[in-house]
C-alpha cells in the first residue's frame, strides 16, 4: 500500500547538508499496524509527515497504492491525502471554542459533504466512540484521555484507509494510554491501517511490526 | 540595568514590529505637533503681544449678516470709548495704502492709521524708538510713523539712526519715531503705522463705517460680558440714528481669531486640521496599543512558566513595563525628531505671499507642550495596554495557561476581538480622514479651477493704488486711467485690455448699497447690497461674461454723460422678478453721497470670491464715469504672458514713473496665490490622510501577522484534517473582513456625515462627492486586504509539517 524507495530528506545548513532521512526503503501493507520507534531526533516525526504528505521536500520515490506520489504536485497530493489519511496529534489540537461534536465534524466540512449527511456521520462516530453524552462539551471540560479519543474520532470521521499518529499517548497516563491503544487496535481490526510513532515498547506490542530508525537510517 | 538590556533584546527580536511601532510614534507625534505649531502660529498665539488673551476686536453685523471688522464709524467709536466700562482702553484702526518714494524704488506697502494709544493698547514691542504720543492723532501733529522691522531692514538696511529720519509716504514727509517688532504688529502684515489725522469733523462722522475697533478687556471680564454692555450702548446709538444704524449689532471676538484673516475661516480650517491630526494621533495610539497587546498575549505561556517557577505578578508586569517604556520613549524621541522635520517641511511649503499674513510663520518652532502631550498619549497607550494585558494574562491560572498550549488550540477569541476592534477603529478614523481630505482637495481644486474656462493663464494682471494726494480729483484720475488703457492697448500682442477696481478671486471686494428709483427708500440695514465693480468696456469680453439682455458698457459711456451700469442676473432677478430691468434706474449709496445710474444691460452671474459658495449680486459701473484710486489692470494676450506682465508694468511707469504696482502675475497665478491658504490646508489634510492610511494599514498588517502566528498550529491541524489552502485563506480572510469591514462601514458612515457638513461649508464640495470618494476609500480596503494577504500567504506557503511542529 505504501512503498518508499530510496527516500532522502536533508536540511541545508549553509554549505553542508544535514540528513534527517537517509536511503529509506519501507513497505507497509494494507491492514498493518506499524510502530515507528527510535531515539529523540532520529527522524520519526519527519518520516510520518513525509508519509502523510505534509512534508513535500524530499527526494526518492513514494508510491501510494501504486500511484507515484513523487510525481504529483501539491494539489494532487492534497487530494490523495484527503481521501486516504487521518491524523492524530500528540497534543490533540482540538479547537477549544468548538464542542466535541463540532470538532469531530470539522474534517467533513473540508470534504464537500452536505450538512445533513455530516450530522449523520458525526452521530455514528460519536456512537462508535461512546461519546454521545459528551457531544456538547468543550475540550477543556474533558480529561486528556477523553480529548485524545475525540482526536481519534476526528481522524476517523472521514473514513480514511490509514491513520497516522505522532506519539498519540505522549501526554497521557499509562492507563489512559492503554485505552487509546485499545481503540487503535479495534480500528485496525476493522481494517484501518495504522502507523504510529511511539516511544514505549508497551505501545509497540499493540502493533504487528516495528520500524526502528536511528539518525535517519532504518535499522531493520 | 540588566533588565533593560533583556527588554531591548526582546524588542529587537521582532525588528519588523519594532519598526512598525516606532513608525507609528514618528508619524503620529511628528504630524500632530507640527500641525499644532501651525495652529499656534495662525490662531492660538499668532502674535507676540502682551496679554493677547485680553485683546478683543469688534465684528459688525447688519440684520444678523456679517459685515466684518472694518465697519465702525468714528462717532460710534468715540461713544464706545467714553461709555464702555468693560475695556481698559479702546483703539481704532483704518487700512491705509501707502506708497513710499525716495530712498529707492517707489514701493507700495500696506499701512494702518491708528489712534495714538495703539501700541500700548495692543502691547507691542518696539525695537527702537517709541510708539505714538497722546495728541499725535490730531490733524497737524500726525506726520509721524512707526515702521516694521522688515521695512527697516529691507529699505533702510537696519540703519541705527533711523529714529528721527523722515520717510516719504504718499509723497508727504513723515518722521520715523519707532520700529516695531515683526511679530508684535497688528494688523500683522502692516509695514507702516501712522496716527489718524483727527479733526473735529472726523469725530462727527456717524456713518463712515470704515474703521476697526480693538479693545483690551479689563481683567476678569469675559467676551460675553463685554458684548452685553456693548449691545446696550449700541441700542442707545440705534435709537438716535435709526436711519443709518437700524439693524446693526456688534460682537466681541477674541483678537487672535482675526489675525490670519478677517473672517472666521482661518480659525475654522486650523481647528479642522487639528481635529484631523488628533485623529491621526489616535490611530497611532491604537497602533501602539495593538502592538503591545499582541506582544504580551504572544507571551502568555512564558508568563505562565514564570508564574510556575514562583515569580509574582509584579516581576512580570515590570518586565512588560520596562519593555513598553523602552519602546515608547524611543518612539517619543523619534516623534520629537519627526515634529522638527515635519515643521521644517511645512515651513518651506508655504509661499511668501501667504505667510506675510501669518507673522509668526517664519518663527514657528516645535511646541514643547504639544510634543509632551502627544508623547504622553502615545506612551500611555503603549504602557497601559501592555501592562493591562500582562496583568490579565498573568492572572490566568498558571497551570491552565501552561496546559492550554498542550491541550487545545487556542483561538484566544476574546483578545483577538479587542484587537480587531482597535483595528476597526483605526480603519474607521482613517476613512473619515481620507474622505475629509479628499473633499478638501476637491474643494480647493474646484475653487482654483473655477475660472479655467476663462483662460486666466493668458491674462496679465497687476494692481496700482493711486495716492490721493497726487490724484485728488476726477480729472487727474481720468487722465491716468485713459492714458494707461491706451498705453496697454498699444502693446503688441495685447488682444483685450480692461481696468477694474478689484479683480475677482483676488480676495478684495467692495460693496455698495442701492435702491430702485420710484420705490420707497428702505432703511439702511434693509437696503439691498451688491458687489461694486467698476470696469472698462472690454472687461466683459476679457472675462468671458455673456450678455443676457440689453447691452454691455461701451466706450461711449464717458465721463459727463448719463451715468449707466450693467447688473448681473442675480441682481436683476432679485430686484425685478418679472419686469425688464433694462432702462430702470438705481440710486447708489456711496459713503455719504448717493448717485443715480441707469441699467443698460444684464449679464451672467459670475463668482467673485472662492470662500463664498455662489456668486453674489453684482453691479458693473463704467470706469470712465467713476475713475477710481484702486486700478487693477488685466491684459489678455495670445503670446507669452510673462512678457506681457513686464510690458504692462512698463506701460504703468510710462504714465506715472513714481507709481508702484503689486501682484504682478498672470491671472492664474493670482488666483492660485489668493487661494494658497486653501491649497495648503488641502495639502495638509491630504498629508494627514496619507499618514492615517499608512498607520491604519500598518495596524491591519501587524494584527494579521499576529493572528497568523497565533493560529499557526491551528492552521497545521486543519491542513492535516484535509483543509485546502483555499479553506485556510477563507478562514483568515473572513477574520480580516470582519475586522476591516466593520471599520470601513463605520468610516463610510462618518465620511458621509463629513461630506454633508463640508458641502455646506466649502465651495466646490457637493455631498455627492462622497460617493466617488467612498470608492477611493475602498482602495484603503484593498490595501488592507493586501496587508492581510501578505501574512496569510506566509501561513499558506509553509509546509504543514512546519505548522504542526509549531507547538
Ligand atoms: N526546520 C528544521 N531545520 C533543520 N533541522 C530540522 C528541522 N526540523 C527538524 N530538524 C531536525 O530533524 C531531525 C529529525 O526531527 P524529528 O522531529 O523527525 O525527530 P523525532 O524522531 O520525531 O524526535 P522526537 O522523538 O524528539 O519527536 C532532528 O534532528 C531535528 O533537529
Ligand atoms: Mg517527533
């Protein structure tokens, strides 16, 4: 499903290049649950952003379901991203002046879906995440774990094929983190491909594969 | 000390912001104090006279219609002097056209005849010699003169032994007794002062309304009190002299309001400029406040961290305070430089013809109090908004603020609302200023261009005032005007030649009251008045004034024949609403005498004075039948006008080699000079408007920059949720639209009101101008949009990953 070939990324520091990703060859199949691990500054987030097409400044080849992303312009990538990806942040990034339901609805407003249909989808999602009772609360009225659940619900609402998550449990207690991981597992079992960046070996056990990255090099 | 260094470093970290803040200070304070200094020079401290605040001048009205400050008779004055208790002393002044001969070229200067107490009364400072002594204002003792410092240095090379020398004025000898300081004269443009040659008959003249009264109020007496007393005295005069005085009333006006002009326009315009500059200062203050708010709210997390490590609220507030003070003081300093620079610029802008009426103009300096006030305001705006914002953000629960960044994306809607309101306020003020300035510029252009269709650029003009002594009778004057007219007609290239007593649009004019023969004679105050123009026959064709009925004046309307006149259609309509005025006879009241005259024609009405909003009823009399001492000449040529001006000057000298002339211009230049004040005001207004726009756009830009910076993580998140750049642009644009849009709406409403007000005040301004100007105001909207677009584009140009890493 996702295939990176000889992918490289560097920042230019004056005359010298400092590589963040080096000759990365990765293949991720549909339905996998992959954990990207490695020390701080190794390039985990960068790799995730490249996969998520948030970062367009790299060389090499990237095929998404056979389509050559490296040959696409920004607009085409955006379109492809919209159809296939959802994103979960370490720091949730909920809008604090919107209710839980409105936060979840937000990605749909960018996808040409009619209001009525959007409401139906949001209602479904709230149901699936068992948050119907909290739909009218504001983010600051929720615990961190609950906020991250909203974050995941928001990432799922547009039915993406892949969920990208950058340290989704980084700001949470172990017990809350467990809850989030269970949710990912459930989603994965329902067919969604999941790629998460993680620091914790425990979290990695929820996945079926680990990609180790060190100084921009894939370890195995 | 260390803290100051830190503060400076923090300020320097955002050089653009810093520059924007300093620019706001520079423009706001600089412009404001410069305009304030102009206000001082024109209205508030226009002269250096001891106790200027207590000096008042009498303004005369007839049936509520303003006649002006030169409308008191000698007998009335003497009665005021003996009966009014509100004044320490009263003085009388009359304009006196003076020709100086000997010691150089003949020169025409403005002079004043005054009562002997004049210089003590107004508190003048004499550089050399003395003022007038009691009794010198009696005929026979009156051959003494005080000259201005300017005349002394120009004509006498500041010769030390000037006192005691004689000067030849209107071909009579006067002894110079003193030299008066340039900025200590009233009227401020007079170069020669001499006592009124009073005679017993003079004191009896009850209706020779040709003098101006100045009084010094007793301490503690207000203008209103003095006016009440004056009204009572006036009532008693009216009861005794009904025929001539019925309907006359007198107001007591502060003298400083009538220094730069004989009417209230100068004061009005100066106040308008001050209000406009005040607006600009407010915009600058809003800018500074906005920058401070943005700076501080951008540091909410930093403050929370400080609180978390145990800092109290005071150290945080102190940090902001030091920073604000540093910025403000630097700004104020720049503002001082700005005001000096602005004032220098302005001083150089005004042509000499104009500033001769503003004695203090060359001595204008930056008003320290104005700088202080403006700086305090701007510093206050910066410091208060900064510290308040810091106080508020430090009050927020430290933990909450710390977690805010981690837990959710803050739109910080309340603070943004306030900053948005500040920007809206700026935009509104800027648009009001812009529309006001636009109207002024239009008015000025309309006034200046009013005669364009008459092609004034092809007409040479100049003015001569014949001295009474040399031209005591009609024969001499006739000889002068006939020879001059002939001489001018003989000039090669002269296509049309006219002599006229006062040229329209030259800020001069005389009026005459009249009655229609065969109707009952109304009382003085109820008699119709008309502009009194005395012209040679070619005047009408030269000025391109079409005939409506009857005939123009002709060369046959000569001295000794039936006295005839031409009236304009306004007079015709007012006096002969249904009949034909041609053939009717008028009785003209000229001072103490009256003359009959027969109407031979009606011509189109034409403007005479740009300050007026429309033409006034006009009477044209034949120059040959009424030879005047004031002779202005106009020569139309198809060739170069400069050469014609020089040739016409020589033609005057050929008739009388001792006769000076003034205002040797093309007619177009004459109009431009006359309206120079209006043009300057328009220019200043335009300048203020431009500064306002710059400041307002700066405000929009800086706020939008902060908004974008603040919403960076939100933007990243939205992009990650599938938003397109277009969506983000809509989001930011919407915010900007609400902000600038509401401001523009407010500004347009304000501008509409201003247009209504101005259209009733200024010639050439119609309230319809608002519509075309408001589209110009939309230009500001476009600039504001650009100011929004630039920071927004930065947000769109960045890779989402940068935005996402932002938190
Ligand atoms: N704008 C940039 N300019 C230069 N170098 C950068 C920039 N952004 C990131 N880097 C570098 O890229 C490298 C990889 O960063 P990345 O955020 O991917 O690391 P990470 O593995 O996610 O670390 P962490 O576990 O701390 O989140 C780091 O060494 C970082 O210094
Ligand atoms: Mg990372």
